[in-house]
């Protein structure tokens, strides 16, 4: 950290000269009326003493940032360049926030950075913008707010300190006063009979670091280019001869101000030293780690290259395995990767694909099963549910699992390929050809493992298709369904609706019978034959059914159940729609007829049945056998397919892990060494990216600098002076 001091005050030539005297020169440009119009940064560096001793009369010089590497040995030319560049960049006395940076190298200075800020003004002058006052204040605050900056608060001695803008600014940003030095100018211009003794003795406006009085050159002396040594001598003579200041002359003047600045800067640096030391050591450790990642400090030669190639291949293989098992140091916070992504493929993509096929299969069975049932029975109608239908449905559903299983293997293959392409191994970035060859080797491994895995998946599904194991210990539905088929009608009817497979479509014969029967019942309830059952008719409905009318509350509930609570009447369409939903498709004819007893007495219903053609009920009853067969068959298929689904969902990931993921992870190191670890590929594989080589050289230089800085800091005494 380079020490930095900054100063600010009112706009006056003589009071602005004090800090500039610290370099023993007078180069800064001032505007008309005697005030700075541009920030000036003085980077002062002590000259290397070994050079100055070896070369007789080694000259001091200055360098401008805007002039490149050009060195200026004539300080009058430096002053002229400041004036020229200021006039060029700050026309009409405008103030620019961009600093002029001047580096001065001399054996007679302390290493530090001084910042000369434009003086704070009250009003714009000439062609200056109206915002110049606020612009300057903002500019000054940007510098003095830095806690590492020493503030020189310059105030004229012939004015009240209570009105000092510099002191007000320093108090705002340095309330403790630990980095503010007060500087009093114009001591030689005070009225007769007055002096600044109270101010200099820190009694009027106390500062923690006190005040230093200075006497600067007049504008006439500046214009005549009076030597600074002459000015310093006159300043010392003034304090020693003045009765008010002679007792404190030893701590007045520019020379003493330099000592104070030096002391404050040294103490500030030492206060910051632990933090600086920690920061540099941290930076050094980080850069050393970066250098190791870039290949280290030594250049590879001969046998070292073979050793480096082996190290790189082993490191790449280990990084690949770590990404799979989750122990990698490079963990993404934005997306799943590596082994977690493969697990996601198994648990989400593959599992969801199977569940979607199961759901779609059940929906297809309701549509296809009636025709399939007829086709598998052939010429002779079966008394029991044909086993052939069970085999056809199981085979059809199991075959659908083949493509999702192979797709799962392809997804895992692709993810393993992505791991190689995105492997965070610095060796792959360092050597331009290594990544290409490593990718080719592992891609070849993955392709061969994918083929073997796909073959095994096909074999597993062929095994499921080759033998339907109805004696599987989990297939309890087979025997249970058969016993239910042989049970009486009452037992069968009680079981309808208790299984997830009972959601079949209503056979055409039963649908026709239900519609006619419901229509007859509706027409009976519609007493006035207007096509709707209104509130009065609903009350009558209750009277016919239970001997007393429905209450208003009961009527409202009935209307609400039929979704007819708005117009207060039930239409035939609403009537049929409601019963299509609430009456299960698997209900037998007797179950359906019994459900109608909620509307009419049993005797009345029996009478109404005679109004329908007898063939309707006969065909409906006959279709019950097919419904029973379909329900029992669907129950067994659903239960058996559940077993197959669990088997496939469990076995396919195991197959992929064993034949692809684990096999590649276990053999990738051997395969890389076998294919790439040979002399013929050595130079090609270890060819470095030119940018990496340049980056390593820059990093090596930084490591050297930081190590040297650590050595220097370790020799510095932390005690303040």
C-alpha cells in the first residue's frame, strides 16, 4: 500500500503552496485568481540508493501518466507540461475530476502519494458551470472519505477557523481526528498586533494532530521562480525572528510539516500493518495455488514430462469419479450435475415415463378391451375370463417399457459425456490437445458400454415377455380374482368399485337400458309433463317415496346435487348427466335398479320396467358377463403390470449403473493410461495454450513480488513512533 496524503482548502495561491513544497518543487498549475483547476496526484518515490551511488550525479526525474514512458529531467519543463495539459483539458477554467498523475523519482524524498485537490469555492466565476461548487465538493469528498488518506486541512491564519471549509470537511469524514493535520498559512500577512498563537497552540479549534504554521512564497516570487531553498530559509528566518512564534519556531515551517506528515504516515501504515500483512499473505497463497494449477514454477523437461502426463491422466480420472460420487470440490449452486443428474434421470425422467405409460395403458384398455375380449374368445363364447386376454394385455404393456428404458440409458450416456466436456480439471484447460484426446478415449468407452447396456435392457424385457409368472409371490390378485369369479352374485356385487381397475366404460347394452330406465323414472316425476322437475314436484317425489314431502332444506340439497340450484328445476339433460357420474360403470343391472329406489318405491319401479321392451333388460343382463370378465381381467392385469413396472423401474437403473456408470468410473484411469501414456503422444498432449503460458509467467512474477513483500513486512516494527 503506497502512503497517500491529500489536502484541501480555500482558493488562494499562497495557502495552496504549502503541500506542494513537500517535494521541493513548484510545478502545479493554478487558475486566474490563484486557485487550482485540476486534481494533481504526485507519486513520489525514493531513488534506488545503489544506483545513485554507482552512477555519479544520478539525476532525479519525473514521468507523466499521460506521456507514457517519457522521463522529464528539467522540472521547469515539467511545470510547462502541467500548464499545457491543464489548458488543453480544462478550457475556460473548468474543473476536471480526471487527475494529472506525475511520478517524481529522487533520492531526496519519501515514498508516498500526494493529492492536490482544487480549492473549495463559494461562487462560479467566468464561464464556469453553475454546478462547479457542488462538483468540487463532491470531488474533494471522494478523496478525503478514504480512511487510508492523511488529510492536510489548509486554512488562512488571518481568518476565523470557524469558517474553514477544509476543517469542516475533515471533521465530517475524520470525526476522531486521527488522520487530519491542520496547516495555517498567511502568518506573514496578519494585521499588526494580531497573531495565530492560539490557533497554533491548538486552543481555538483543537485537532488531535495539532497545527503547523507555514510561510509560502508570494505570487511574485513564484513568477520569478525563486528557488525553494531560498524560500525555506526565509520561512525559517520569519519564525525565529517573530516574537510571537520564536518559542515554537522548532515546530513550525515546511520542514517540520514534512516530519509530521512522515510520522503520521508511518504510524498509519503500522496501524494498518496487520491487515496489510494478512491481505498480502492471503494474496500470495492464492497466487501460489493458481501457479500450481497452471503447472508450477519449473519448466517441464525430459522425464518430467512423462511424470506430468501420468499425473494429469490420474487427476482427470479422479476428478471424473469425484463428480459422480459427489465429493468434487467444484459444486454448482445453480444446477444439478454429475452423479446427482444421473440420479435425477432415474428418479424423475425414467420413473415418470413408466407411470405415464401405466396411466395411458389403463385408459386404452377401457377402449380396446371389449373388442379384444370378443376376438380372443373366437367362435365359442368362454364361460370364464379367457387367459389369452391376460397374456395379450401384459405383453402389450410390457413391450411399451422398452423404449423408455433404452432412452434412460441414452440420457445417462449423454450426461457422462457432458461430465467429460465440463470436467473442472485445470489440466484440460492448460494443455490444448489433452482434452480432445481424453474426450475421444472416454467417448469410445461410453459408446461401447451403451451398446452392452442396451443389449442387457432388451434381454431383461425379453425375459419378462418370455414368461408371465402368475405364481409370483406378490401376484395375490390371480387366486383372489378367480375365487371371486366363482362366488355368488352378491359377493361379486359387493366387490365392484373396490379396486382401482373397476373404472371401465359402460357397455353399450347397459348404457341403453340405463338411459331408457332413467328417462321413464324422470317422466314419472315430471307430473305436469313440462320437461322439468320443479320444486313442487320434488316435494311430491318425497311424498311418494316416504309418505311425506321433502322439506325446503332437503329440496335445496337435491337441486344443488343436480347442479340446478339456479333455475330451481331439474331438466332431463341434468338428470341423465348426474346419474352417468354417480352410478359406477361396473354396476350390474340389479345394482342399477336398486339405486333407482332412491326416487320411487320398489313396486312402482317394477311396474315401470314393464313399460320398456323386454329385450333391453335381457341384453343388458347378458352383457354383465362380459363386464364381469373385463373387470376381473383388468384387475389381474393391473396387479401384474404393477409387479412388472416395479421390476423394470428397479432393474434398469441397476443395469445402467453396473454396465455403464460404474464400469467407466472403475476403468477410466486404466483406459486413459493405456491409450494415451506413450512417448509418441507426449509432445502433442503436453502442448500448452499460449495464453496459459503467458498467464503462468504473469502469475509467477506476482508470486515473486508478493513473497518479497511478505519478507519486507516481516522485518517492519509494528510499534508506532
